[in-house]
C-alpha cells in the first residue's frame, strides 16, 4: 500500500536516532558515520525552505498546464470541463507515482503538491458531475474515501486531516436530516465521534506495522482533539446554528442548553492540560494550551469585562509571570518534567538506533559459524588407534 520504500524509511528513522544520540554525546562521530553508511537513505528530501519553494512551483506548473489544456481544446461547454478536471487529476496522480518510484522523492514539496493537486482536481471533477442539490453526506463520504486512500498510500498528514474532517462532515450532514432531535444532538454526536476516533488512533499508532504513519497518527490526534472541543464550543454552536438552521437569534439571546456548552467551552481545554500533565502527553498538553485561546475568545466575544487594551495587557503580564515561574521551577527536573532540552525527539526508534550503534562498534568481530565444527582430533593410549 505504501508508495515509499519501507526499508529506506526505517533507515531514515535510524539515522535520525543516530543524529539525536550524537547530539546528546551518547555516541561518537565515527559511530554515527558508520550508522549512516550502514543505513543509506536514497530519498530526495530537501530542507524546509526548498520544499516550500518546490511546492509552490509545482502547484504553479499544474495550474498553467490546466490552463494550457483549456486553451488548446478551445471553448468548454456541457460536461466536458468536469472530464478535463478528472483527466488532469489522474495525470497528476500518475506523475506523482513516477517521481516517487523513479526519482525517489519523499516529502520533497513536489510530491506533496502533486498529491494535493491530484486529489483536489479529481474530487472537484467527480463532485461536479453529481447532482448539484444531491446528498452532501455522499459528497463527504467520497472525499473521505479519496483522502483516506491518499493518506495510506503516501503517509500524508495533510490528507489524514482532510479524511478526518470529511468523515465528521459526513456525520454532520447525516444527523441534521434526522429532524429537530438530530439537529439538537449534532454537537454532542460530533464530539463523541471525535473522541472515538482519537481513542482508536491512540490505541493503534504504537503498533510496529504502523510505524511509518506516526506523523499521520499525530495529525489525526490533534484534529480530533480540536474538533471534539470546538463542536461543543458555545461560540461555534451558537453562530453555526444561527447560520445553518436560520434560528434568527438576536444579540444577547442564548441557545437552548447554553449552560452545557459554556461548561464544555471552559472545562474541556483545562481537562486536556490536566490529562497532558498526568499522562506526560505533549499532544494533549499543547492542544489544551492552544484551545485556551478559543475559550478566552468566546468569553470575550459575549462578555466585555474591561477595555480590550487593559485585558490584553493583563493577559500578557499573566502569561509572562507564569512562564517565568515555570522556567525557574523546572530548572531541576520535577515529576517527569524539565525546562531543559532533553533531545528526545525520536523516542519510538531509540532502541533500534542504540542496537545498531552497538552492532557497528563491534563490527570487526568475526561472526560465529553455523553448526558444530568437529574435526581433526586424534586419540591415543590404551591400544586406541585412529582419529576422532
């Protein structure tokens, strides 16, 4: 299923572990070089700046190629433009397969752009062929099928995010057609679905056979945590309900069950932070800190406690004070946390890197032979003659 060479991906992880071990002075430069020589990675993966440039350049080439096709084939009428979009998407996917297989591109920017462009063109053309007022849940299900396949094929975190969002959108369009009860329960259903997806991803992401999809697993976790909180955020529920269901709410007018959504708006980010501290989970901790901003924005949007200048100044001073106290407190590691850089960026593959370093250190030792090497012995005395 995976388009990239799995052995090279394992070698890439090993080289990253070797680099991390060298930075922490756990291995010498010679051992790191031996590991890199023993685990070659022929992938083409430039630095982030070149990747961004190649991504934008490739998208530009795809766009101008599509415009060239339009000019070459003249005026487009009827349904021919949908077919042209589908054809262009298939061509982009075919070129993507070729550069991955022959040119050894791995997240170089070119393959990322071709993946995004191919999926977008293909989905746009197919959805345009469907009835305009057709079931949007079916459209979302189609998007989920294409993006999920792309995520599995190319280990793309961006396609993983698109697949998770399209699946939740499919549930949204299904639930709102279940009558008034379904519309009322939609936020809670979406939140429950988000946490179910999070639990499934958290349970399976540590499996060895899924080791090449760790970035996809992290992206899925962050996406489901964010959607699980935002789907019951008071601002999102009120404004989305007012826009989608024509509730005609006036300023200051609340929604049914407002106390529940206000409670979720405040408590869920705090629960993320508490769970992140308790489980030593960086994803939970950072997502909770990010969603604190959504909580503050929601409260500020509906309740003006003070002038905005005073609130921003007080909030900035409070964050600086908290950061200063934590930096001073965590200079000495406490309760599993530290303020210093531990360099543990690739913990899942640490054992593999250490094992290879030990193997390379003793690479000059002869390997033991296979079986028992009897032979050449002689015995004498007591009239015995002959060889044993």
